[in-house]
């Protein structure tokens, strides 16, 4: 029973496998942040384009002739 306890404590203290898990979690959080940022950026760009379209569409236009 003593050797099982010793093996279990050694396994608990072993931290080699944690590095991969930590990198995977960090990578997942970074990826989620990038997706969220681009989603919000896309909405903001869409709002600006819609505003510009509305402003141009409601403008009275050019009157008179162009003499260039």
C-alpha cells in the first residue's frame, strides 16, 4: 500500500502534462477573444456603411449642369 501512495504522490506532483493543457486553454481563450473582436468589428463596420448609405441616399444630389 505504501508504494501505491508513493506512486500517486509522484503522479500528482508531475507537472509535465500540465504545460500542454495550459497552452491549449490559453490558445482557446485567445481564439475566443479574436472571434469576439472581429464579430464586434464587423458590426461596427456594418453600422458605418449603413449610415453612409443612408446619408448618400437621402442627399438631394447635384442640381444644374456640370461644366467641368
